[in-house]
């Protein structure tokens, strides 16, 4: 299904009460002939309703340069009027409900729902009314902001400068729209690790008086939350920021905007321990040794917040993100936590509500707390059990059948930004939307619908991930179809940049996220933190698989070129938005990759005596300088300096963000120039002399379409070269000149086979002969069609140079079983599509030996080399769906015994670290010896949630690779041979 078609099939609600282009008797005029329709709101309604009404008036003004007048509910209604209010708190809304107008009465008792209707002859009077009614105060605010969005005002109009388009008039079509209750009850954001962006920016710009994140910043943030139909904040809490309650204006503005206030997993009872617990005067934060002081500390905050709408985090950890003090073992901690929970709930019962079950409370099983929970901790039934991800986007666990039956339900705390081991990712938005969707829809399938919180770091530049996460939390239904996510991204971009640019921008950002999924820009130094290590050369292979490092660079450079071309086409009013949402992340991710991959090439090429090594060292330095320049623009010039201090290109100043080192390059210049065919390794560097044998990998129709040969200078001396090739080869260039100018010290030639000129039964062999400056180099070339060895009409995977490469989604056949099956997940994984073991359920699977092997995917592959192959299977590093499950799947070759593989990791092991850095979990099995010929690989789903990505079969020729190895797939002979 096309993404645009998917988007249309899930368009929220009927096509009513939407923006109309022209005036008619049927439309409702918000602005007509330079007159704005007045807004009516009851003075007795909640303050957030008046806040939203004022925002709507400002939105209309920003579009039309006319601001509507706001009247009270007792003022006479005009012929056209906008009536805004909450059922039970607005006399006008209550009257309409009593008259059973537009189904408004159906809002009663609903959670955060709203009704938008165009009503003819309201109260029996001539004219029309646009009625925006809510079931509660936030429901009304959501309805008001929904109207703003339908008028063309993005939720990001302020936070990303997506300025609304100008119109002379504003008309809405007739009809009624009633929202469904939100999928997730509590939906919000956690501001975290704000030290390098949000806090210094707020101190310089919005809250200059306190030089901190304060009421002005939170007011802007809370408006954004309402526009995104969210209702919860976990406030910023790092040492750079004072506690939320330190400034009286913060809780006041939270109430004004009807935003619930909670705190993170490390901040029980609304306390910011980092700022508020003073060990020097209060003693240890230890409930074993210092119970009275800790209890009093919590009690003070509960008294202070008693009249607030809040969600209380229960339990206890260390002062910051660390284990609970005083307990020597998880079992001891569980015993103590039982008493702590009782004491905390007694405080809530005493000061907040005698019926403590009516007070929203959460318990987050984060890091070591999960071990404590598993020691038999008895959690009160009404407390929401919050499951975290592993900080890198993979949910650690979800509720089993017994936990799903709990009255408090369950929630998810999810990261799109993180500070910690094995490495931070605090700079760019690098979590793939498809991964967020897969994990959160897995949570949704397991009835995790009480609370979803997203760690957004500084908020910027995580604008789209924030939108996606909160849209899923608000209405999950369309996201159950994996193909909807690209369509959602395109809709979001269309709101910002129009229908003409949105398709191209969607492709750009999707490719950007694909590249980040393979390796986040922040991880390109192959370094770690806690403890911090120096950067290393990357694991990309520069000499095989078409130079996978260069292939990655080429993809990034293509994105760079596209965004630079599009930047010139974006209207001036949206130029700042384009820079923030597209240009800066795409360009800087590209530059970060250039910095490290060019450093690699400089080092590796110097060992092959290539003078171009100096070029690559220069380009690496240049990439770093460009990141500096772009970041300087972001902070100083973007939006006339509005974002001064927001963007840091080196949070925590980790080694990955530093300028590249430029070690002295020593080249052997006794030779003037040389030739390096693909596959030439560093150990073979001496083979660049004319007397040594050089060869390309063997060409096969189902293998790579081309291989490369590099010609390069070793000495600062110009060389004119040429190459002679057999007629069955095509070369991208037959002659050229190498000079000492930057970028001209080497040239890459692409060599292809014209399969129409190659026998299907005998191998073709010959040489490429390079001459220049009195030297001759010969590169052996072999092309083996071998199609005659394949069965007629064979379709499948075929060995190439000692290996087979396949993508999991390209199976030959699939057999399903009602209890388990592999299902395609579009857009997920390094391969772009993946297979997930479904259904996602909480019932632990039976032991592998007891499982019927009735569900599997099959891959046909054909070999030429007799060998006992090693099968390498790459999955996403997901965790067991529930306690008692694992991450198992089965593998068999040629219907041999099924070998069970399990990708479960424990804690923050070294394996887990490498898995999350690469977004891959790797397992391998060795099959029995295979004769040349056709074979079949089967993979069986055992545990729910396993995600298959890609597979390689090593018959002795597999070379190291970090990225995806091009598939060795044979489709139709006539199509392949014409390639």
C-alpha cells in the first residue's frame, strides 16, 4: 500500500468542521470581509479554557491580522459566534447539552474528550455557532487547539518557528466532530540532561530574571503539550536547574495550563533530590539510618502539592540516578521498599485524598529497581507499574497476565535522548520512528495504556519524535499498521512545508533515520563513556562490499545536496523551521560521518602509500569546522537569535565531539603511482607494486553489479594514466590525469560486466591493464555466470565469492501457525523491513522442545563451494516481552535439527552495550557440511517480539562488514542479465 493511501485511510474523524477555501451559505465564517467572529467563554470555567481561548484568538490574528473579541457567557450572542466551554462548567454548553444539540451530552463522564460542531440557529436564534465543548478542562483545551490546527496552526508554531500561512478569510465546513477518549490516560514528556541546551537557553532568553528554567519557559512548554494533546510533565532536574517547586510560579503555571506534574524514577514524592536534598545538613538519603529526616522531607512536599493535579512517583533510589542507599541486596531493598511504599501512601492519604486509590501513583522499574521488584515486592494494586526501555529504545519488559489484571495498569518510560553508558546521544534526533512505533505498539498490544512518558532531553531537536510519540499515545489505532509511520511523517512535514515539498522531505528524513539506525552520529567515534574511552577507527570496511564506508558517505552527501537545494525553495516564512527540522540535523549528521570516515580513509590510505591520505585528513578537519559553523548559525542567527544557547554540538564534551586528530602521515614515495582493486587489504599493501598480482572479486550475475579499482598518486607528481579492458567489461573511465591538487590525487573506477557478452556455461577471464608514467599494472578479472548450474526457473539466493547475503523480509515461503508466526514490519531495521514474531501476548511460550515446528520462514539458497557453512543471524536487540519469556528463535538447514538461539542479554553487559550501539544482536550456528547445490534455510519464531533483520551464510569467503552486505539474490535470468 502506498504511504499516502495509508495516511488517508486513517485520517482522524470524518471530513467535517475543516478549513474551507471559499465562502458559501453552508460554511461557518471565523473571519469574513475583514470581520472576526467573537469568542464566548464562561468566566466560571477553568483557567486553561480561557488560556486556550486567548491562544485561539492569537492564532486567528497571526493568520488574518484580525484578532477576535472574547466575550463572557452572559454577553448577547452575535449572529455568528464561537462558544467555548466545559460541560458542567459553562452555562452556554450546559444549555446546548440540555437541548441535545450535536451530541454534546455524550461528553459526560468522558476523559479529555471534546466535541466541535457547527450549530444552526443556536438557542433558537438566527445565525450559526461554532461550538467547542469539552468533557473536562483539558478536553475543552484540546478541542480549541484542534480547531487551531485545522486552521493551519502547527503545534510547533513557536517551538520550531512553523509560522502559520496568511489568509484574508477563515471558513469552516459544517458538521460535527467528536473525539474518542485518548488511548493512554497520562501522556507527557520528561525534560532531562538539559545542561547544554534548554537550561542555558532559558536563562538567556525566557527566564532572564532567575537565569534558569522557570515559569516563562514552562508556560511555552505547557502550551505545546496542550496543542499536542498531552497532559503530563516530568520537569527538568539536573544539577544545572533548580527544583521545579523552587520557583512558586512553576506549579502555578502548571495549574493554569492544567498540566499534571510528576517526577522521574529517581525523584519520589515530587522531590528533586539533586537540588533539594542537602547531605551536609540533612544526613544520608537512607531510609534505614535516617528515616525521620527523609519522611519529613517527603511530607513537606506532599503538603505543598496537596491541591495540585499531580502524579506521585513512589519508591526510593539514590539521590540521583543510582541504587537505594542502605540495602545490600535486592531482596533487602524489596523488604525495605514495602515499608517505604506504605509510609508514602499514608502521606498521600493524610494530605491529598483519604481514598488513596484515587491519587495517581506510579512505580517505575528502572535499572536496579527491576531486580528489586522481582524479589517479590508487593505493589499496591492501584499503583501504575511503569516499564522503562533500556535507555536506547528497547523496552526492558512489559506486563504479564497477572500484572495486566492490576487496577493501576501499566505504563512506559521511553528514551529518545540519553546520558550514560555505553554512550550518550544528546545532540541530534537519532531514534528511528519505526523503532519507536514498534516498541510502543508492542506496549499497546500488552495493554500498557495508563502512562507514557518520553525523555526528550532539551526537547529540541526532537520535534518529530515528540510529535510521533504523543500522537501514538493519544490515538494508537492507526499506528497499529506499520506502514502508517512514513505517512504520518509526511503529513507532519506537509503541515510545516506544504504538499509540494512534503514527499521529498519525507524521503530525506526517512533516509536520515535509516542511516542513524545503522549507527547514530553520536556513536561514530566507536568510543564509550562511563568510563570514557578515546575514539577509534570505525568498523566500516573500506576495501570490500563496494567500500561500505564510501557507500555510507555517498548516501549522506546525497541527502546534504538535496536539503541544500530544497532550502533555496522554502518560503522565507518557513526558512527557520526548515533549518531546525531538516537542514541542521541532516547536514550535521552527514558532517559527523565525514569527520570519522575520512579520518579512517586518511589512516588506511596512508598505509597503502596513497597521497590522497592528506586530502582525507583535510576533509575530516573541514567537516568538523562546518559543524562548528552550522551550530554557530543555529545559536546566533537562526530566527534572529531566538535560539541563542539552545544547540550544543558537544554535550558533555565527549571525545566523539572533538576536532579530529591529524597524525603525521609518512608515505613511501619511491613509487609514483599505484592501483588498488576492491578487496586489496592492508596486509596486501605491497601488492600495489607492478610486480605483484592484483585481482578483483569474481563477478556473478546475482552478486554486486560493480567492483571498484582505485588509481592513486604516491608522490607529488602528475600522472596521465589509461586502462585497456576486454570487450565484456565496462569501465566508468578509460583514461585520466592524477594531479597534486586536493581531490585529484586519486580516482575511483567502477567496473561492470556486460552479461550479454559472457557465456552462461564457461567463465570469462582477462585483465585490466593500466599504464602511465612508464609503469604497467595488471588487474585480473573473472566473470562467472554459472547460470547453467542453476535449476531452470530458479529464484532465490546464490553464493557469491564464498558467501550468501539475504534480508529477512525477502523470504521464499512463509508457513504460519495460529499460535505464532512471522509478520512483516515495514520500515524497521537496518534492512528497511523486518519480520517480527507474533502475536504479541503475555502468555509465556512453552519450552522450545515442546513447540510444534509448524511456523517458519524459508529461504532458498544455492551454493557452489562444499563447506559446513556458518549462518549469521542478525536481529534487533529487543528484550523478552514479559517475565518468563526470552528472545528465542530456531534455525535449521535442509530440514536438519532445529538449533535454538537466544538473544537475551542480562543487565548492562558488554554484549548489550555493543547491541544497542549497533542496533543489532548477532547469533551464529554452524550447519552440517553441504554439497554444492540447492539448499533451504528455515527460521522458526519461538518467543513473541523477536525481530529478524538480515542473514549471511559464510562458506569461507565472508569478509568483515558493519553495514548491510548487498543481497546475493537471483530473480529472473532475463532481468538480471540485462542489468
